[in-house]
């Protein structure tokens, strides 16, 4: 995969998770994630973090995200 495609895709991950992309952008992200294992892995981490943050309290979100991201990266 092209490094530019990876950077572009990863820069859109949070908007993708929040369903804030138009249909063309969504399709581009999905197509790239289908073909790129590195980005797919990063997306999986960010997706898990997003789900955990959504279920956590507002006060603890920032510290919690850093701890979870560190733990998820050490598992991979």
C-alpha cells in the first residue's frame, strides 16, 4: 500500500468511527482497510478504544484512552 493512502486512511479513522464521512470517503476507507493489514490493525485498535471510551465516564476518558491504547498495543 502507498504510504500516502495509509496516512489518508488513518487520518479519517475517527470520522469513520463517528459516521461523519460522506459515502465516497466511507467507501475509500473500507476499500483501503480491506487491502491493508497494517491499517486494518490500527483501525481495530482505534475501534476498541472508541468503544471503551463511549462506555466510560466523561471524567476519565483522556487518561483511560492512553492506558487502553498502551495495553492494546502491547497485546499485538
